[in-house]
């Protein structure tokens, strides 16, 4: 029996290494990676810029502590604020921690404004992480069940329903912030409408609330802009990021703008590893590569091509309900649960994922060539047609 706690239902494969968009298993078999470790290895596996940055940093300095200034952390904060229009950054190690930072920031902001029990509006089908606060913010009972009592201070609305949010605004004077994924990942690749996002921005401005965006899955170039909100016509007060920021090296960040940028003072929040020299070297290599190589723009073009191929190839396919997404964050919803396609894809040398039961989730690396996209589309169309 394995000495690991059985928290994951793992697929029967172990990878030994990766090369760009391919992973190679311990028997030497190659797989096209259309999942990128769930939106993490956006630059592909063993990207030379990231590898070199990590190697050089590892040979010089891994860790000091946030008791001291960290040059690489300053550099990464500069790069992230420049690319996002945000003003300040707090570094941590994961998406859940980035959202914890945002939730704490919102509560402190509320207290500073005289709200004793600050509340955050969150959404149905949202996913924000597995810590107690972030699973309480998550809109999926399966994630919460068994871990009650949940953290209080969240109030939930349906996505893309501004009237529901306005109604909460009218009835709940304790609200201080809204936390939303511009594109819900775990929830089934559900895109927040531009008008909804802009409506949230206007409501937050009107009420003095913080608009906080969880871009842990959709950020770092994946949805066609460095951050997805940049294609939706909104400037938020807070953006959380992680996953793709380190291309596999654990790092997360909570970015803030306007009044939110200066809410935290010394002693309010912290993390031993957060923003350490190694993680920041990886993060800086990622941001520079995404920007310098135009990978967000590539995600738009590649996503459009892939969606067109899937639309054409799935013409007349009865099980297809909808193709959704932005850039290289694509959901293919079928008319019934299709989790078994993951195993079938694996057997065919293709790594995909199914979320929300019936939605195939595609998160291929942003460095995909047209040939890779063709390979992915052909493999996927065959799988879906074989599932009819
Ligand atoms: C939108 C979103 N937020 C937060 C998280 C949690 O990130 P992590 O697993 O790094 O804690 C995830 C992970 O899937 C996510 O997709």
C-alpha cells in the first residue's frame, strides 16, 4: 500500500520528463499535453528560459526570508504591476493562498471603513481553493462537505446575473468586496460576460467595494491577454494569480490597485516562502517570456484556430452542447457526463481533463504550434465521435 494519503484519484501513468508540449512516461511513451498541469506549464515543459533562470538562481541563493529585502521579488513585482496596471504585489506559494490574501485584504479594508463583519460576494460554481476560507468561498458543495463549520462572511450569487448582485447590495450593508473568476475553470469554463464584469465594476465603484478577480487559472496569458480582465474592459482592485506564474515552480501573488494597494501594513500578512529568490526568478522568466514572445496574442490566434477546427470537425455531432472559452482556455460541453474520456484520451496519447462532469477542459501550452493544434483537434474529434 502506498504511504501517500489517498486524496487523489490518479490516472495509471507516471511521467519521467517533458519536452515542450509533450510529456514522456516511464516506458518512453509520448503524450500531447493539452492540460499543462491544469494551466501551470503554460510555456511547455523544460522551457529553456525558465530552466536557465532556476539553475542560475539555485547556484546563487535559494532563500533568505522576508525579514530582508529580496531583489528578485522587487523585480517580479515591477514586472507584474507593469503588465497588469496594478500597483502593488504580495507573494505567496499557491492560488489558494493568493485568494486568502485577497479575502484578508478585503476584510481589513472593511474594518478600516467601520464594517465589523465584512462580507464578500462570491459566485455559484466558483472555485477558489481548498483552504478553509477559500473552500468556503467556493461554490461547490462537494468541495465543502465534511469540512463544516465553513468560514462565514461570504454571500453567493449566480454568475452573469447583475440583478442578483444588485439585490444583495440593496439588502446587505456588510458587503465590502466581490470575488469572481473572469472565466470559471473548475466550474466548467464559464466565461463572465464583459457587460457583467463592467456592471460589477460600476457597482463596486458606486458602493466603495473592492472588485477582486481570481485569475489563478485564466491569467498569465492563457485567455488572450496577460490577465483575462484586460480583454473585458475592467480594471479591478485586486487580481490573484498563481499556477502559470511559475511554470511549475510554486508561486502565487495578490496584486492590488488604488485604495487596495496600501491596505496591508507590516505584520498584517506574511509567508515564509512567499516570493523567495528561486520562485521569483522563475516568475520573472515567465512574465518576460509571455510578454516578449507575444504568447497571450498567440493564445488568441491558437484558440480561434482550435475552436474552428473543433466546430468544423464536430458538425452534426449530437453529443456536443457548446464550445466555450477565451484564448487557450476552452471547454467542450457534451450532453452527458464524460469523465471516462480522460482515460480513453490517455490511452490515445492525449492528456485532457473533464470538469463539471460533462465538460472537456482544454488548457494546452501557449507555445503550441499549428501542428500541435491539428494533432489535438484530430485526436479530440475522434474521441468525441467515438463517444456518441
Ligand atoms: C480559479 C482558481 N482559484 C484558485 C485555485 C487554487 O489554486 P491552488 O491549487 O494553487 O491552491 C485554483 C486551482 O485550480 C483555481 O483554478
